[in-house]
């Protein structure tokens, strides 16, 4: 393991956050091209992935899956609804809750979307094992950062 001198800690190329940011932007560029044929943006694609996997969901649950608040999610859902891919309906059980449902067109789009993960994997140049390992490490990183953020939050314990 290489140790970085303290003087180098503030170099941009030493920041894990910047490496993740740069990778995220690069992914965004590839997804923009790959998703163009589906008529989806990357955030819309994520919404569709959750609905294809989970089925009908309340907006709140959908937001939890995507780590998005309703203020960010609502415009995405409006655009997907305008495109005819989803419907938003008040829950019969709870008037305060809005359910998101795939339309027939939204369900059918899944067949065309099957090629997206393959195209993204090819773009990375990584094998399936490398992608799995990277995803596991990023999941561990996310969990560790979530835990650290809880400890640092005012009134939540920590220093």
C-alpha cells in the first residue's frame, strides 16, 4: 500500500470524490447515447428499472429505492407520464399517497431496454466479475458514507 504525503492530500487527482464524480459524468455521456433510442434520460431509466423490477409503487417508496426526494422525483414522473410510460394515481387505501404504475407502453419498453446493460458493460471494458466487484465495493462505500453522515449529523450523536 502506497502512502501519500500529507502535502498531496489536497491535490485534485488524490480525491476519491473527484474520481467518482468524473466516472459518473463519463457514465452519463455513455448513457445519453445508449438511452437516446429509448427516449429516456438516465434518471428516467432508473425510475423505469425500479418499476420493471418492483411493479406499482407509491411515490415515497420509489423515491426510497432511488435515493431521491419527491421534489426531484415529481418532475421525472410528470415527463414519464407525458410520454405515456407511467400513470400516477391517488391510492384508494390512502388519499395522501400517489401510486406509480407502468402503462402497457412502459411495460413493453422493457424489451427494448434489455440491451442497455450489455452496451454499458461493453463501454466499460470490464468483465462481468470486475463489474460485480466494483458494484460491491461501491455499495460498501455508500453504506460506510451513509453511516458516517448519520454520525456527523447534528443531534444524531457523534462529535
